[in-house]
C-alpha cells in the first residue's frame, strides 16, 4: 500500500506595507515575516515534516516564505514549483491545483493566501476563524490519490501559527 497523503497549507509570512503604492503581487515580507517564517519552518522540521513537493504562489511574500522554508528543510530552491494560479485563488482553484499533483508526491506543502486558504480549510472540515500569516494547517488524507481530496477524505492533522505556545 502506498503512503497516505499529507497536505500542509502555509499562509505567507507577514508582508510589508511600507510602500502602499506597490502592486499587491510585489509586496515583500515585513521584519515580522522575516522572523516568523524561519521559526515556523523550524517547527515543521521538529515535527519531521519534509515535503516531496513545495508549491508556491508567485507573489513575492509567498515566494520568500517558501524559499526560507526550503532552506531550513534542506529542499533545493530549484525544486519549488511556482504556481501563478495560487495568487488570489478561490478554494476551488486551490483544490484543483492540489488534485492535479502526481501520486508519487506523499507530503505536499502549499504556500498561498487568504481568504482562499481559510475557505478551503473550512470546506475540508477544519474549524478556524483565520489562518494567521505564517500559519500552517495540516491534513492527512484517507486516500493515496490527490485527485480524491475532498471533505470525506481529509482529516485534521495539526494547526500551528507563530503566537501559538508550543
């Protein structure tokens, strides 16, 4: 039997609003984001979570979060898959992207944005008001196929965020 799938949704770290005229796609991380992203990546490492694939929105704040996480988890930056469709994505669009992944991928990290992540987590059975910046929400799937990801096949694994006491 193949390994059960594990999905971790990672909201980008806190972005900078120093330049309010900057295009939303091009906003970099704020100091707090640069502090929180490695802290949260180290928590994944402590849990023994190493992805087979990292998918990231092309927005700068998500890309920077993914690169920081990759470095800490010792994933080559070239192995990050950039997915333009994750920027301003609806839960339906995020689900579609996840369902298209190869079944050879067992642990998938997806870096993206709210409100899409919040809505997808709720749809899959997670209960939360808000996935904070740098927040991580993990699901274990009761299936060996990404194409079968739906509420009936998803079970909550963990929810973590920077201010959570470990």
